[in-house]
């Protein structure tokens, strides 16, 4: 997340938040407000509670959501890397690795615990983070955010920020395979059940 004197960005994991932060001249990550820590992926409600109503109301707030079926494929590839598992689960990391070797087992077996620096889990609808912001944009339509940025005085250019894997000293890339190829009917319905609120609120389809 980030905040300025007139903006609050609620950063939902794997929705292009690093690129968006850079576009606004900010860095993603946790912040401090009045000596209180704001988690990197704090919800709008959590940020508002720390800022207080008056400070929150001074700022335009926004979030970005993503097609949940696509988002979970990105989570699968990004968060199953060994160093990410070690950081998240410590001594348990190998057990989680062994139990999530393919996409189906990942969906069923990845621990449904709060993720790093946030209170939601991989099964938590994105509306949990975005509820209460002034405007929600879609990852699939950054052009709409660019238009808004130009309206409020920014150049509207949203750069692509590469994910650098410091352990392997290279840039991380998700495999170039359409997300639809990871799913069968069972998994389509499973994700639809988890993210029913997002599907209804933001109009997503498989």
C-alpha cells in the first residue's frame, strides 16, 4: 500500500501493485501513520481505522482487483518458490511444498492461513480488501486507471515492474500459459465458490 496527502492505494496481492506504486512515484510495502504500522497489504478498513475518519476522508482511495481464476494461477507459481515457502512457513516449508506439487493440490492443500503482511488468505475475496475505497479498477484494464491518473495530475504511464528473484539472481516470470489451461470443471467451480463475492461485485467470468 501507499498513501500521500491526497491518495490511499489499497494493495491487493498480485494485482500489479508494484507497477501502480511506481507510477505514482511511490514504493510498495508497509508504511507508518502516526507511529502505527500499516501492513503492505492492509485492507481499506484496517487503513481507515488507523488513519481515522478525518484523515481517510481527505484522500481519494482506490484498489485494483483481478480475475480470481487468473490470480490464483499467479499465486501458485509465485508463492510455491522454495524461498517464498521458507519465508512463509519456516520449518514447515517442505511439507507445504510436497503437498502442493500441482495446481489442483495447491488449491486444496496450500494452508488457508493469513498471508505475509496481510490478514486475508489465498481464498479471501478481494472485496475484503477493497470494500470502502472510492474507486476499484481492474488489473485487466489499466487504461481506466491511466485516464484517472491524468485527471488528477499524473502522466498516466504505468510501468512494468519485473519481479527479481534475489536467491537465483534472475527475473521471475510466470509461465506463458493461459490460465484456463490449469482448470477443469471441478476447479472452476471451487474458485467460483471461494470468490463468489468478487464474481458478483466485479463481473468476472472464467
